[in-house]
C-alpha cells in the first residue's frame, strides 16, 4: 500500500472513531507531589482507633475515626455495612492504616446507596504511605478505592463492584501496590494505574494476585510507568489488559511496564448488548477497544508482555498497535518503541484457542516478538511485521495491517470479527459473552 493511501485510510478511520464509545480518563485536580516534612515518617506514639456499630467505645463512622487519626495511627473497622464515602486527605493523614477484615473483605462493606458521599468508597489524596486493607466497596459513582498523589499507597484484600468508573485506581502516584484484590462489573476498568510521573530512579508499583472480570477493561493503564503486574487473572472482560497513551493525562505514553505470569483468557464480554452498568461516552483521543482481546499495547515504550497464559480471546490474544490518534499532536508518544511480546503460552495447549494469537502493525522501532508457544494464527498471516528478539532498528510497518486492526474497533456489532472456539472448562468460572439481566445485583 502506498504511503499516501495508508494515510488517507487512517484519517477516515480516525474520523469514524470519534463517534464510538471508549474507556477514558477523568478530570482530577492538577498534579503535584507532596514533599519534605509532608512525607516524613511519623515517630509516634501511635493509637488504634476503633469503628463499630452501637458501642460508645467506638467511632460511629469510618470518617469520624479518620478525622481524629494522626500520622501513623491505625483504624480498625468492625464487620458491617457503612454507608459513607471515606476521605483520607493531606499530609496530616500520612502513614495511616485503615483495616477492615483482611481475611474476608466481604464482611466490611462500603455502600454508596444511602450515603451522603457517593463518589468514592475510599479516596486518598496527598497523603503518602497509606494502607487500605480488607474492604468491599460497591455502587459508588466514580471509584471503589482511589489514590491521588498518594505515593507508596498499599491497597490489599479489597473488592470493588458495580462502581461508575474504576474499581481500584491510582493516579499520579510514585510507587504503591495493589494485591490480593478483586474488581468486577465496573463501567470502565477493574484496575487502573495512570499518569505515573517519569522518574530518574524509578520506583516500581507492584500489582500481584488480583482478579478482574465483567468489566469493560480488566486493566487500563493510561500513561502508566514502572508497573509490574503478575500472578493475576483477567477474564470475561470486554478487553483484558490495555496499557495505553492519551493526551488527556500527563506524561504519555505507557512506559517500562511488565505484564508477566498472568492468566488472560475469555475476554469476550460484549457489554454493548447488555451490562449491569451504563456504557460511558467517548474520549477525544481514544478508541473503543475491540471486544475479544486479551492484552494490547496501544502505543508505548519498553513494555513487556512476557510468560503469560493467553487463551480463549476470540479476537486476538496479544498485540501491539500505534496510538495513531495521538500522531498529529504528539507523534513521539504515538510510536511503539522497544516493546516485547515474549515467552507466552497461547491457546492452552490447543484446547482453548484465540481468534488470532499475536497481532502487530509493525509501527515504531526496536519492538520484537519471540519465544512464544502455541501460536497458530497471526496478523499479518505471514508475520512479516514481526521481528525476532533481540532486535534494534526500524520495524516493518504495514498500513494494511493497521487498517485491519482498527476496523475491528469500528465493527458496530462488536462481534463480526470474532473467531469463536470451544472453551476448556475452568473450575468455578463460566464464560461470559452476553450479560443476562438479574445475574448481578
């Protein structure tokens, strides 16, 4: 295809995408980072504050205990349902530990229905080293658990269901962890780390043993950096794991992330034809991610999709594509540079096939693909855009391939390009293609 014709086709696709719903960022206060005395580790002495129902010795609400807490204090919350939104804000709340029931988070429920504050279950803002452990949040308008400018936060043993945007979310933070947690039926992504500030000496964010299902996206990582996601499950989402670049958040693109040793399967949930949530309107510089994709790099630098088990995704298992919507204003951020898809096992030993195993439009430089097993179908079919690892230099871009991949997102049915195959049984999990009303409350 000639360069002129390729540009013409992509321009037409970009115009078409403007009308398609998409996952997107949310407006938050301007980024800044607390520093100096505001982040110093407190010396104590520390107190344990208790929250419970109907006892004079306890605080009646979680927020009342948070308001009283000083840096380094621990707040223990008894089992029960708490109809409130909790705010942990400013340096005076640094190093606080908010503890519910780590062994059974379903017993300590943050419920938006009937609450005065309905935006977030727990929101941490400008307070570093805060721990939130052992809670379920549901029905909030924005997020279940949210960290903003909250460096080195700890989110663990959490559940987030049926919230308006993101289940468990960290934005403009340095370091932190999300572990042993679950997010489902959220109208954007189950989990999200975004707008990570670039760092001369990077502090990695650790994500481990999380489960994400029934969401538009299992994981959305807009402009995220230095994140390692491992030993987790992403299944029955519209799309599984999508590190991506947007200009609506600072510091594009996604960079230096590692997605390793995860199970990414059955991400074929067509939420457009039915879902327990309202599908959100479009973002200006994103695209609707096609239903049926396991893991996708939408732009990005130095990212690795490595040693995962990827199967039963009926459009594609793993792929890379230029963030072409950014190209006119941020050409450097749109490019794929130094990314790898390596050592993954596709198709579950032939028992649970992807529609296509690996897709790549050949954009950018220093990108490579190698060491993968079970690869049966690729786009392009002859793998002409693929370079074996290690590789340096310009990759072999194909306008035809990029056009084909983008057409998947333009499909009005969201199923026309799926290549369906039988699923291998999974204990305790049923495949989700179409939502049945009443199955989620």
